[in-house]
């Protein structure tokens, strides 16, 4: 309610603002000269048409570097006022057409840029901004990148980030029940996968198996995933990949009337009786813009095909608010986010009720301003993550408490193009403090400081596109004395040089061959180095190794991308060599105090290699075929054994029938699909022994399984807007299964979710 009240208050400050869900620049003509008050600012505008010169209405046009967005009017016109001199990328997308990105330069006059779109049955995301210094379209991204947006994002929404991304090629979910799931990218997870909240680095204690990223995706515009190391741009913890949850650009009303608009959605899942709702309100008046959003869900125990999974209920509520201003000097915006979770953890004892309470507060201030034809972006951020573990939900006694505070500062200089060369120079600083509290002690208090400088450049040479970059990181850790776990006060220092080179060659207009090689690194965390105690959340006694070295990797990718008007395919392979790979392995010993199995953190060289295939085919306007295949093989080259916790081979697939306008129904569809997961036969011997003990000495063998899903939906006109109804049936045949990456499979056999029916209602207003 606080977010709704804030939205109403901000709306009142807009004076005569009226709802404007399309923000159309109807009737706008580019002025011959800029107004006197903005003589150093200019306008970009034009008309979007198809190949026959017919106007395209409702096309989404985005000025990427300035984070501004608008829609074309009925005559196909778009308009951006108040643009400083510089070079920008303009993206345009419309349903039924192939999206495109154009470079536009503004010097000392207004720019008229007409845009023509080719018809296409394939609808791909317009841009990605996470994997390179400059935004690119998916076909020309220098690194393997997946973008989940639109209907794909809406249909894949889940209670955790890992489950939301679980259908992306090369991405799995490491789960600890239905409330915790974090991304596994090409076999790597936890502190090797960096999660960003709209570009802000998150430090929500991902080192624990049951510590998922505390972030909400319900109101996101899209999620971008880098598969492979991205240490040049993001430093340590990006050794395996990056996940960036991106919000839509903050609106402004430069050159148009003030407005307020919003979206609302609500859903219900039958299996664990989970209501879920989200609300977003945004608006603008002149250069001022605001956005507030909130979301929440509550679930009861999950039901498998054979039993009710004990102590698996969850609850999450959160929201954010953003306020910004865009003027002749640049733009300034601030965002505050809060998210609280209560997660019940399924223990091996059905009568036990261990519970986690997680509270995350995040704030960010972003300043952008032109510097001649270049652009400077400065960002400062703060995050406070408080995690408490209790033996049961009724007690107020904290068994294990963890509190981290993270301070970040970034300064990016996007230099003006030098011929065909464009790129970014950056400085970053980060300070993370960690405190522990509660009855138990697992790791000591620490203070970590990190400084880095980097450069990333791109060259567009026609059919060839080159990208290259380098980075230097210095990290300093101060460790507090902790006599309980036997840690003395000490200081640790690391430094690392990383780099990346990518080459893209356009074989023909619809196809490109991409090669990328990159070096990544990860400094060991305090958990890796110093953990020594009972961890109720993982039902384990965990011991670190204070002699661990920094992880270093060399990753190579080779991929073929094809994109036509009815076909989009990306087929790639990778090899990732990691020196001094850090992993946890069961010792077979039991802690006498807790009875938990002891896990030791250890180190060895590793090689991960695999393949990924993602494709979609639209043979007709009403038939859509889509699927993925991925496989990763992890080997400990120091011992010759398989790496633990590697996902098995997986294939996903679905067929979608789309109806277009059918009387009073808008865009009806029906879809059926599923996923097939193979049996994991490659186990580390210690891992296999642990599973055998967990299953009463009967041994453990991963099982293959196939799940079927079905969905349908349509829109109903309601005045000036449309109400969308979507329905899904997950695990249609109520198949009993156990995901190999489920961390509770040793506590409860076949803990996968049984058949569930999901109904969702959403609308814009």
C-alpha cells in the first residue's frame, strides 16, 4: 500500500497529467531550430515504415545510451526532444517485424532518421546491453548471450531466479526446495555467477547452497544472461557468467504531454496454493519521471505426485521506487528497492521446521552527462543483506545470523567513436563488510575492498566485428579474529589481470560465425577459506581451506548464428579450463556434535566443455516451434574424476499455435511442450558414496525423466486497454521426478513438483 500511495502522490504532482499508455508523439514535426532554452540540445525523429512504405504504429523505439523510450503514432512517427550532441544507438521493434539497431550522430542540428522494417514471423529481443561496451542486437553480440523478455518471461515466471531462467539453453537451477533456486551457467553457480539488479552488483551471500539471489523479476522488462566469463566488465565472481535483471527505461515527457500509466497482474498456482501479484505505476511531466512497483507471493507446502513435501512453504514481498530528472546537463535518477522473504527448508526430519528470514535493501544513484561527443556515467550503490536461520518459525532465537553491507562506485567514460572504434573506459570500487551473529558460528567477520580499471572496445568493419578488452583488479581482505572456529586476525591480498577477444564474421545477411576467448578469475570467498561449523541450511558441517589460491580460467566459444524471417538458430560449443578450481566434497565423516556429514572445501584444476543449441522456427504465421539442447561435461583434471554437481543432458521443446485477431478475442494461442532430462552417470566417487549413505546404503543413480506442459491464453478488449488471460498446466501427467541439481533430493525422494494449474490475469492501464 505504501507503493500505491507514493504513486498517487507523485501523480498529483504532475498537475494536469492524464493517462497516456502509448506516449504517442501524434502530430509532432521536428522544429527547424531548437528552442532558445535548449540551444545545445536537439531532436531525433522520423517515421517507421514497412518495405512498402506503409506506416507502422505502436513500434517501440529506444534511444539506448540515454535510456529513453517512446512509441510510434498512427502515422508511424517517433520523436525524442532534448538530445545532447553525441553518437547513439537507436533500436526499433514492432510485432511482426525484424527488430533493428541503427547508429545516429547528433552534431549541431536536429536529425531526421526514417526507419524501414522487414516483416518477420520471428520476434527476437531488440538489444542486449550486458555483454559489451555498446548495445548490440542478439545476432552481433560478441559473447554468447540470451535475452528473456515479453511472453517468454511472463510464462517462465517463478518464485526464484534460477527457476525463472531454467529453460534458457546452458542455464539450470540449483534448488533447495521451491523457494530457493539460483542460476547454474554451464555447470558453474554460486559465487561464479554474478547477478545484477539493473546493472547494480548484488552480494546476497550466494556462497551457501541454500542462499539464492534475493531479487524480484516480476516487473522486469527483460533478463539478459551472459554464458561464459565476463570478468573484463564485471571482475571477480563473473567467471561463469552474468545475469542482469533489467527494468524498462524511466519515462520522461520531453516534447509531449504529462502522463501516468501502469501494469497490473495476478496469478494463482493450485499445487502449493500460491497467490502472486504485481503492480507497476509510472509517469512523467517534462524532464521528471517516476516509477513505483510492488510484488508479493505466498505459498503453502508443495505437493509431489506421491506426498506433500514437508516444510516447503514460502513467502516473499517487495517493491522499488525510482525518481529521475532529465535536463540540458544530462540526467540524474535514484532507486530504492526492498525485498523480504521467509523460506522454509525441507530437512531430513519431517518434524523439523528450519526457517530462513532474508531482508535485502538496495539503493542506487545514477548520473549521466555529455562530455562533448562522449558520455560519462557515474553510479554509486548500497546493499544491505540480512539473513537469519531459525530452528523453527516460532522461535526468536537466531541459530545463525549473517549480515553483509556492500558499497559500490562506478565511473564509466563512453568515448566518442574514433573511426570505426567505439568503447568504454571504466573505474570501479567496491567495499563489502560482513558480520555474524546468533548461537552458531560458521565464518568470521571480514571487510573486503576491491579496486579495478578496465577498457573494452569494439570495431565494426562491415562483415567483420571485433571486440577486445582488458582489466586489472586489486582485492584486499581483512579477517577478524574468531576463536570459536580457530581463525586468527589476518590480511589477504589478491590481484588479477583479465582479458577478452571476440571476432564475429557475417557469412551472409542472415548468418554469422562468432569466436570468443576470455580469461576470468575469482578470488576465494571467506566461506571457501575459513568456514568451520554447522550449517543448518545445508544440513552439513562445512570446513574451508585457508591455503586456497585464486581461480583462473581460459574460456573459448565458437558459435554459428542464423536469423531469417522465419528461422532463428544458435549452435555453439565451449571449452573452459579453470586452474585451481574450488569445490566442496563430502568426506564420509560425521560431525559428532550435530550428526551432519562433514564437507571439505578443496581445490584442483578442471575442464568444462559442452554444447548449446537454441532455435525457433515459424513455418507459418500461426505455427511456432521452439526448443533448446544443452550438455556440459565437467572433469577434475587433477584427479581424473568427474566434477560434482554437473547438470545432465537436457532438451526443451514446445509447439505454439497463434490465432491473431479472432472476433472479440485478441491474439489467442495454445501451446504444448516439455523437457527431457537425461540420467547423470558421471559422479565424483566421494559424491557417489555420500548419495549411497543418504539412500540407506542402496546406492544412488540419477534417473532420467520427461515433463509435459500445456498452456493457452487470449486478450479481451476493455475500453482503451486489453485484459490478458493466460493458463498453464505444468507436469501435465503428474510425473514423479528428482532434479539432479535439487539439494534436498537426499532428504526426500523425488521431491519435484506434481501437476499444477496456473491462471494469470494481467493488463495495462
